[in-house]
C-alpha cells in the first residue's frame, strides 16, 4: 500500500522516524510504502494518512505491456550488449553477478582504450536503485547510446571519452524495475542497505546485506570516482551528504559548487540542492553517504522528476534537462589536482590514501597509481599515506581557477607499518549527534586523533595486506585518548564476515593470533562493549589506529657500543669517576631493513649510587639498518667507591610501545673495564691477566663464559688455550665475537686450533691470521722489529706446547711476536681502524718475565695502547707520553662533530684527517698549544670545503714526540 502522511507536527515526524518506514520524506509530507501490520502501528500511534494506492501489485500489473517509450529490463540488457558489440573500442560491459530474481547486475564503461585502466579521471552515474523510479534507468540507457553514437562525430563527447573513464550502472535494482516496486525481491530498500553509518533502516538486516548492494559496492570500491551521481525521482532536488546527520560534510564547498554547476547547466527552471539530512530528511545507509564516507567521492542523489513514472511523452524532456549537466560533471571530474603515487625505488604504483587539507580522503588507483580530486581556487596541502611507506606532505599547492589542472606526482619511500587502508562500514546505534563522527581519524599511524565508534557501535576496516602469524604482536589497536574503554576485535577474509573473535581489549591492546589463524585474513571489525554513555562526545571506544605487523618486518633493535664523554662536564679522562657528571652515549641500532618509528629510550638505575639527569630520550625514526646515538647525563655520587660497578637498564620502545627491548649496561667507576674470559680448562692465563689489570690499576671482570653482551667492555681478552685440547668456539661464541668486532670492539685472543680454520673462519676474517701445523718447541718469544713489542723478550716454560705457527694475511696486519729459535710468527696484530685484534698461538700465562720492558704488565699495557690506536704501523715508535688522549664525538659522524684531545705540556701540535690510503684530506690544526683539553669542530669536509664521501677515515694527533690515531666513520647520507 502507498500512503501519504502530512508532516503537520514534530511529533508525527518523530513517530515516523522511530518506525523507520520505507518511503520518501519531504519537507511537508512523506510517501510511504507499508504493510498491513505497519498500518496498524501508525493507527495505534494516532497518525492520520491518505491512501494513494491500495494494492501496488495490482496497480502496476501489466505496466510493461503498455509501457509506450519505456524500456523493459530485457530491452536495456539488449541495448547494453549491442553497444558493447558495435563499439568494442570504447564500450565494455562489467558483470557483477545476478539479482535474487536471477537478473544481471552490470555496468558499462565508456572510454577510449576501454579495456585498459588509464591515468584518467573516473566519473560514475547509476540509476534505478528504487525499482519503481523508472525514469532514472531510462536517463542512463539513452545517455549510453548517445555517448557511443557521438564518439568521433561530436567534438565534446569525443574529447570527454578520450580524457575520462565514464561508468554507467544503469539498473541497480532490476527486480524492482520488473516488479515495479521500490524494494528488491527480499523487500529491502537498497538505499538503506549501505554500510557507512548503517542503522537497520528499510528492512535491511545488516550492512551490505543484499546481492544488489554488494554488486554496486564492488563497482564503487574498485574504482576511484571523482564524481558520482545516483538518479532518483519523486522530487526535483540534488541531495548530497550527509543524510545520516545534520552536521555539514567537510567537502561542502565542493558539493555546493558542483551542484550549482549541475543546476545551472540543466534544463530545469529551478533545481535546488543541499544537504540530504537538512534539505530533505534523515536516513541511514544511503549510497551517497557510503561512497563519500568510504571513497571520498563527490556523490549525491539527483531527483529528476516529481513523478516516479512520468508519462512516456516526458522521458526525453527529463533526459534533455539532465544531458548538459551530465556532460559538465564528466568534464569537471578532471579538474583540480591529479598525479601519480609511486614507489621511489621501483617506480611501481602504490595504493595510497590522499588527504587534501581536512577534506575526506580519496584513493589512488592501486594498479595504475593515479589519483584525481576536484578542487576549486585556493591553496592546499596534500598528505599521502600508504601501507609500507613513509607518509609525505606537499604544502602550498596553488589552484587559481575552477578549471585548472594541477599535476602533483608523489614518490614514496618504503618504510615499515601497515595500518587501516579503507573504512568499509560502521554503525552507531540511533546515531550520536554529540560526536563529530570523524572516521578518517583511524587512518595512518597513532596521532591522538580518534573516531568514537559509539556505545555498542562497530566498524569494519580493510587492512589491505593479509595478516601474518608470528612471535610478535600481529595486531595493535590504539585508543586515542587517556581513558581506556573496552572492545572486541574480530577478523574475516571478507568485508561482510562471518567474523571470528580474536580477543577483547581495554584501551590500547596488543593481540597475538593463534597459530591456527588463517593467513589470508584482511578485514577487521571492532565492536564496543557498551559500557559508558551512548549520547555524548567520544561515546564508545575511541579508535586512533590499528597496526598490522608482519613478523618478518617487525622492529628489532640492538644497543650499540656505549661510550663515556666527560670532556665538557668532567675531567676528560673518559672514565666515570666518583662525584663526576658524565654523558653516556648510547646508540640504538635498527637491524631490520625497514624503519623503527617513534623510538625512545628509558634509562633505569638497577644498582649503584647515581642520579640520572635525563632518563627518557626520544630517538625518533631510525633508518633501516641504521642507528641513532643519544646522550644520557649521569652524576655518580661522591661516596660511590672506585672499582665498583653501577648497573643501568635501557628500555627501548618503538611504535608507541608495540615493541619493547631491554638492554643492561655495566659501568665501572673510576677505572676502565677489561673483560677476561677464561674459556679454557687451563687456569693460568686468566689469573695472570687479572694481575696485570691490578698492576695497571684497570678495572676488570673475569668470567668463565662469555657474558650476554659485549657492549660494556673496552678491552676483551679471550683465553682459549693453545694446545690440541684448547677450547673450541661454539657457534654462539663465534657470533658473539663477530658482533663485538662489528660493533667496534677490541679483542686479544689466544687460541689453539682456531687459527687452523678455513679461509672463511673468524681467524681469517677478523684477525687476518692463517695457521699451519708445526711441532716446534718454543723456548721463548721476542718482539718483532718495528712494532710495539720490538724491545721485548720472554722465556716460555708452560707445559702445553703451541701446535702451529702463524702467518699474516692482507694489509694492516703485522706480526708482533716470534719464536726466538725458529723465527716462526706466534702473535699477529690487525688494525682495521674500526676495530683492532691480536691473535696469539701461545698462552699469556706461559710467558716468563725478564727485566722491564719484558714483563707481562708491560706487554699487557702495550696491548691496551694498541687497542687505543697508539701503534698502527710497523714503524718503530718514538717515546710516547702516557698522558695524552684523542677522541671524537659522535662517532660515526652524521653531519658534524667535535674532535677533542688532551696534552700534558705546551708543545707543537698537528691534527690531521687521513683517508684509508694514508693520504691527508683535511688539516684541522697546526701550531703550538698549551697544556690541557682542546676541541676542534669538523663538519666532515675536505680541505677544499666539499663534503667527503662516507667511509672510514683516520684522525692523527701529533703532540711533540707523542701521537695518537683514532678511526672516524662518516655516514654516507
């Protein structure tokens, strides 16, 4: 039954809204299509109505037998087939399945190169979503025919087809057209079935519940329509978003201009336009809200006539009214801003979200990479975000006129992070006018902007990338404010479900998926737990972002080698002394090939007496395979005893606490830390090295197995033993040694069979040593001329005989000890600048001392000096002062740093930078300086002022007869 209800009071309008009856609502009346039970509800509530059509089925029976100029469903299908067959170069049919009545759901695409998705603006027209509004599909089938007929004949039509992609979805509801009913065969109003702010109107049981809705949605969401017009009838009016709420949509200025353009170019004497909710009536689940809310299209309902079935004699009248406006929409869809979104490294298209100012986001074509958005005159900022890429913002884009075309191509740098790609559907029960409904706030990284999903509300999201299963949190749901609220999280491999519960959360929550979870899931659904107010700002869970983690791409951080800087705040000796304030430089290293974003470090004291001045420091975004060094300021209490250890813990957080790593560091107070790792069964070398540390007044740790981390030790002595029974390194121990040296450490290692390894062994690669079998019986060892051991001579009485002799491999390696009788090399030093090593075929503990300098303590001290870079050549050294030092910070250099040194007397000084070939590239100072600490800045440039390429350089300080050399790394960027 079709009835008319006069909206004579607010109370009547309220009753009709509560009942959600099917029909059309106008400023002063409503035309409703009701069942007998719904009539009873109206009468029970005292609503007066007029019956317009008693029996709709009988009224329209035989309509298509006497249709005059109207086309039946079958005839429209036939015309579409004919156009595609006759004009295959410009016209193509896209099939989207069948209706419940087994009728075809299809669209026509009209464009040059019609089978190719080109870099062209796309525009969409659909009709007949209400089956009894039959003039709409008539409008479109005539338009399709005229476009095809006019190509090559009409200049305007030809240019538009060449420059645009035009889509015509001619019959959204073919069953309704054949049956002359508003609804589909399930009795559902399809224009209440769309998912964006769906709320169960028009007999719709769930969002996108009907075949016809899913088919049209597929066309909408798999294209990027700049302008979309949905044709209706029952009034003459352009109705644009929002329909579900009275608030104006962010793109209102674009809607107003284009709607006015449609009105002015049309043949209507007066064609009003405005927001659907305030200009006509409020509804939930409309196509215009759905396509604008999910895709950012300029989309509206165009009501072409007051009569839903105008006489056949008026068909062409209404078509001609709309024809110039349709052509104008196709033309203007290509104005504004456009461009390509591509991968900066590969040049391939990137599926991206494009935000212009605060307008609703649009999308680039995932296959082609092009995007198009209509914009009027003004100055705009554009921000592009994409899964797996760094966001990029372009500011100050100028558009002078309504017909300007501004090209803005954007290349994106790969990065880590997969977030929400598309907002599919949602429900806020009964709506919530007190909240802004900011659905675009869910896109991108956590930023403290949120969309509140409403009490008992829900929302569905397309994550674009399938979820992987692994050891890290696969999904992180971020709440956008400080008041945690409850929710449930579900997954599905389709946007319509069925949904499987992942778990429940309260505030920001991390989820690990069970191993049984399928790996092809792409869609997530969040449902509010219903606690809290329903009618308030920020009602329901406040969703900020969702992060989808690929375990292979998860953030992995390591702590680099720490160093002490006390040249400014302390005494400059590079050691933490009681009562001294120092800066502890702590690098965080990103070991994965993608960004570690929003990283900060929190330093916590575990033992010792100290004050941490800066305990939390922001590291920022750490480049793939890169690192960032920050300084923590620490003051050690005056009563902290020398030789004792203070222990600190660094918590490294990345991606808003999604990834947390803990590192422990031990700092020796008043002394330099030496690690003595006595891994052999023999116990003689370890104790002897321990005595040397005591004699040299150096702090030490003696252990029987390698500690967890190498990063707290300045010098490492590994005692493996020298005989056949020597300790054999395990794979984990080898990895530990390699990591230490890669991190700039210094290692002395005495070993047996370790030097007899293959060319790829740790001995060859890091110590530049090759060993050969030997049965010689050494009686002593002497230093090699031209090295830091040149004046040393030791006896050897240990009962374990070395089993081989050593040979030098490659440059920068040189023998420092040899057998006194056979002249076999027995110890080799290697200076790589980044790290230094010494490998010995004999045991330190077996040396027999002579007169100074042939004592174990002298030998130990010279090894320490070598590790600091004192002896780096085979040239006989001059007399050195024990009281000069040379340091750089930061090291590696990024763009600038400082080189500081201490001299203990007034003397001539030369400070020069050399490349790896020994060629001087920059003299920083030459002249006389007084006793004390001196500091010189360096920006990484050569003598000419040009930036030096990234790599390793040597900085050499000559002070009188003393010198020091250190390696400096310059980053390539």
